[in-house]
C-alpha cells in the first residue's frame, strides 16, 4: 500500500483525536497515571514503533520533502499506526510517543528539537547526560539527555554512516556532516574520557558586510577600506580564534569580488556561500573505510592553480597547503583570501611561517619570511568577546619586504570601553593612516584610501611594529 493512499483520509488532526478506535477513550488510559510512569511506559514503546514507522514510509518520497514536511508526514503516518495497532494512550503520552519516535526516525533523537531551534548555533554533547548549546554566543546546559550510552552511540553511528565513515575504537575521532549541512565532530572513548562526545556546528548563516556593521563587528569606514583592498587585489588573511567569525567574514568579504572573475574556493568542509556566478567549489575528502581515497586541502590548492583561477579562497590553512597558498598569492594569483587560526596579527604571521614549514620541502627560515612578505598584504584580526559578539580588533598591513623581519602597520584597532552592567561590550574603532606603499597601490588600481584613514607621511614608521625576531 502506498503512503499516499494511506494518507488520503481525514488526517492532519492532532494525534489521538478523530482516528482513535472505538474503544479508545482518549482519556488517561488503563493505568490512569500520567507523569513519570506514563512517560516510562511510552519510552518502552519507542523502538517497536520506530521499526514499524520505517517499514511504512517511502524513503524516496521522504527525501524530496523539506525537513518540516518530513516531520509532519511522519507524525501523521505514526498517528495512523498507533490508532490502528497500538495500545490506548492518554493524549499526552501519545503525543510524547509520536514525538520521540519521529525524533529518532529523523536521525538525531533527542537532538532534533535543538536542531530545529534557529537560535541554537552549536550543540555540544558531552556523554549521554550532558548537553550544552550555544545561543547568541553564550553557552548553557539544556535539560536534554540520552537514555543511555548506547542510544548516544546509535545516534553517532547514524550520523557517521551517512558520510560513509565508521566510528569505533580503532577510529575514535571522526568528522562528518548532516544532510542539512551542519558540521559534526565525534570523539568516543578511549580518546574521550567524558564519554562519547558530539559537537554539531550549525551551518553558518551568511552575513553581508552591512549586517556585520549592524552587529558591531566593524564600521562603515572599515567596509570601505576592505572593499578597496579586495578590489585592488590585495591578498588578505583573516585570522582569529575558534568561532571568532573567520568564515563568516571571509564569506562577506568574498562578496566584494567582481562578478567577472573566476573564483575557486578550497575548503575542508564547504561552508562558504558565494553569490557570484563563476565559482568553483572544491571540498576535501576523508579516506574511506579502507583508508584510501583521501584528498587534502593541499591537493586541492595545488590543483586549483591548474584551473585558471582569478582568485583562490582557502577556507582555512592548517598545514602544508600554506606554502602552496603563499606561493600562489605571490605569483600572480593576487587578490586571494584565506583564514588562519591565530590570536593576533603577529601570531598569524608566525603561524603561517610554521604551517608553511610543515610541507615536505625543507625551506630555510629567511626564505619563508620572504615568501610571506611578498604574499601577504592585509591581516584582519577577529576576536570573540565574552558577550558573544565578534569584532575586528585590528586591520593591519604587512609593511616589510624580502627577507626583512615582519613589520606590521596597524590601520585600524578596536578600543573597548569598560563592560556595561548587563555584560555587553562596546567601544570604538580607531582609524590610523594607511602606509604610503598601500595607498599608492590603491591609487594605481583606481581605488582610493577612505578619508577616515588618510595616508601616512612618506617613510613614516610611526605605526609599524616588529613581529618575531629573525631566528633560525
Ligand atoms: N560578526 C559576527 N557577529 C555575531 N555572530 C557571528 C559573527 N560572525 C560569526 N558569528 C557566529 O559565530 C559562529 C561561528 O562563526 P564562524 O564559523 O564564521 O567562525 P570561525 O572563526 O570560522 O569558526 P572555526 O574556528 O570553527 O572555523 C556562527 O554561529 C556565526 O553565525
Ligand atoms: Mg571557520
């Protein structure tokens, strides 16, 4: 029997009403007890109904539906099933049973409601008894728990199997992705001493620069400056700590790239949502179950150079690909963008140097310095504040050449005011003169320095600082 014919009756009513069998009172059921006891009895029915429901539905048909439609379809089918075959349940228990079975059928069990909550940006499961969520940048525990370690492991296995991976003792750490795009990381014992842990990052919503201005991440003058840099094909590195908004800013900045250019994006897990027409998106692939077929960011960066890119955007540099990216940036693929995990502009340069030295080619330190000096033009430093806001705390230009020690010229800095009584952070973005070299380059490409910044006096070194001694 097809699902459609089964659903053609007068449904859509709340579960437990119209299609209740004649003997069903719809009242409190045989025990008459609602509450813990009823909930427990209901919980015992979940596995059987989950199996029945899966037998009943047409998976191909389901996959064409939106998540909301999918849920309501499952709820209706299950309502019919319970009416047809099930015990008589109190309306509340029946609703609870339907909810739990459908949650499990949709794959993420007790996490489903959290995933549906648009204000939740991150879900962190630390073993079966502890679930935390992040909302508006703040992390708090929620009253959600898995029935057991086994149930949590089932959920994890379901997630991991959709990306053809396996999680077990010999493979205890896995990255995966939900069909809806969310990034998932799993670590199970023995690596995790806290029990099986699951971290789900909501697929980041794309912000435009003007929206980021409204959120206080940067100001209008900074938008003008960054726009000029991007149009003038400066190479830009966005740096920041975990969750500081690097990918979000990279995405917004990418929106400034002209439509006429061919853009290639390289990411470990595709998150960027570029609006341009001519974009090629490349994503890495983990090894399969036999440990074969792995494609790394480095492979993709190297390959992208053979694809005639106008710009290369690397989601995040983390390893040997850094050298390839720096080489690309300094040899004709200027105007490229990347992010790196670092806590300051100095730190970002050091990190690029360390990462570039991780490639198998042994490159002496001064040569790496040369490479970075000629590749990197602009550093944009982000930070995440205790109130959950993300701000650009510094925009700086790399003012050193060749094998010189890095010289950083700050053109913008965030000055925080004391925290407000309700814990919020405000401040001002201080604008400083742009180096002459950068200003000349902007002028040459038909851009100009926004008046809020101005241009430094010739040979002015007033605002530059040194980063990293020339060691090695
Ligand atoms: N400027 C911003 N203001 C407020 N929230 C932001 C901002 N930028 C990003 N976020 C939110 O912060 C979270 C993390 O953002 P994003 O993925 O861009 O950070 P990230 O630095 O790239 O993180 P990771 O280190 O994991 O790569 C997302 O939920 C995103 O919506
Ligand atoms: Mg990121």
